[in-house]
């Protein structure tokens, strides 16, 4: 066992020092060891855990997308305007955003196992009850409550990745659990209309809500903390800790810890980056079924045939970003340079969404939207990975939650604005803004994010 005492130099604004680390090697030593048999993966418990989180993300998105997929049917039944839809969808995003922050603090306090179990129970029950709503106010209330439960999923998953994965595997792990959003969106687009046509739209909420309880049993069996897991081997623990560059514990405690986060430029780079990219995802996720119905004349059955395609493209984008950045790190590129490089590359395809609203062919429009979401998902994987790269494990969920708060609030404002724009003008301005925002997000990452400097 090697124990190192690390502290930042006087001009380092990270505010964190390493209290105690086992098998902690500098980056160069880690890369040299990566070529030896000692650093080969000795166990698979961490992969079982991340695939379990993949399924929680799938169920999370099936639940939240149930309303969006059924929005054309529900809005026709209750005579809802696009402004009404914007308010209902925005209610979810506001509570979802707040829960990213408060939920991150909650998870850091109670632990991932209990925190995510309670979250899934809560959002599953709320989703079932949404099937009994019958007014704008009722739908908005249940969507608000749904956001409280679902907002815990990503901070919890990011915290798990920080604790269970070495740096060279982290982006792939994030890509796996985050790709569940695309798979869940695609499954919802395919299955929810069929359930609604066969059993009624209220039944679709009940079915999607029951899925959470199936996942709960799997989660309680698979996940335990790293130092208390009954099936993890000492070799796997050593392998994980040898590849973790960020400190396990932050030096500050209490209020000082939160003040040091507020002064950290990396926090604000991550916050601005996500605040200017996540609204793109919300726009396509929430408004795509309604757009296909309004602007392209799609029926509910036809939405089921085509609306899943952009989610598959996003799924590919998750793995593109994760695999490319992981490959670069294994080839000797620094962690932060690998992540930011993928952000620059990924921001360009998102521009393809701008002409999607103006092309005549619906198939060309869908192809452009797919290309844009492929780029977004690749970018998003980096945004979700950076907190675990740059911060101690005991504040990863908090930093992730803070970025989610900013992203959710900006996304909520954009969602409401889209409803107003569509009622007064068209979908064109919304597609334009969604295409340009990632350029500013990438600039924020490049200007603010820096690797924390340490010295023995």
C-alpha cells in the first residue's frame, strides 16, 4: 500500500487536498502500469452496477416521456394550447432542476444505495397517479412531483462512477448509464402509443410507473458501497483506486466546503456548459412528438414509427464521446484535454438541427435531428464525466447537482418560451436557438475548466 499526502500549490484555486489515498500513482506511472498485467481489470462488479444504473435511466425516461409521447392525444382531448403544454413541461423541469442540487447534497449525506431506492419508489408512484389527472393544473402538479424523484438519478449515477471507476474507464461508464436516456426515450416512443391505443392513455402511465418497482429489487441486490460490497475482490478495489486521480475526500468541511466550490472556476465551467447544452435535449425530447404532429401531420401511430430514431442516434453519441475520450487518455492525452477535445468536436453536429425546421422532406428533417442529437449526446457525456474527473468523491454529487440545477432552470425557461413561440410564430426560432447554444457552452468549457494541479 502506498499512502501519499497531496496538497495544492499556493496558486491552485481548487481548494482540495488529498487526505489519504491507497495505491495512488501519478498519471505517468498509471499510464506505464496500464501496459502491465497488474492494471488489467481483475473483477466485474463495477460493470454490473453501471448496467443496473443504465436500466434505472431507461425507466426514468420511459416515465417522463409518457406524457410527451401522449401530448398530441391529451392536448386534443383537453383542448390544450402549446402554451399550456409549455407550462406543464416546464413544471417538471423546475422541480427536476432544484432536485439535481438538493438531491446531490442528499445523496452525499445518505449514500447512493438508499437515496436512489427512495427516488425510484417516489417517481414510480407519482407517474402512476399522473394517469388520473384531468386538467392543466393536475398534469402540472404531477409533473412537478415527478421531477423531484427523477432529479436524483443523474447525481447518484455520477457519484457511483466517481467511487467505482478509474479515470480511464469513467467516460465509458458515464456513456453506459447516460445512454439509458436515449434507450428509454426510444422505448417510450415505440411502446407508449401502442399501450394507449390498446388500453387507453391512462393505462400507459400505470404500466410505465410499475417498471420502477421491478428495478428496485435488482438495485438492492447489486449495489453496495465499495468498501462494504460482499462480492467485490481486493484486486478489483486496488485496480479502481490505482486509477483515481481526484482526491477521495475534500480538505474543507461544513460551510467552507461549499464556499470553496463557489470559488472554483471548474465548477462554473461545468455549470455554464451544461446550462447551455441541456436545453437542446429538453427541446427535442419534449417537443419532437408535438412537432411531428403539428408541422408534419403525424398520427400517434406514425409518431411511434419514427420518433424513436433520434434517441438511437443519441445513444450512439453517448458511446462515441465515451470511447473517444477514453481512447485518448489511454494514448497519453491528459484527462481534461481529452474531455474538452470531444466537446469541441461534438458541438459541430448540433448545428445540423438549425435547418431541420425549414426542409421540405420530413425524412431529411429527421436525419438532421438525429445528427444533432448524436453530437449533443457525445457532448453531454463529457459534461457528466468532468465532475468525477475534477472533484473529490464526497462532493461529486453536489457539483453534478449544481450543474443540473442551472441546466434545468435554463431548460424550463426555454421550454416555456418554445410554447409561446410556436403559438405566435413557428418552430423555426426554437430550432435556431437550440443549434447555436452549444457553441457558447463549448467556449465556457475551454475558458474555465482546468486540471487541478497537485504535488507530493
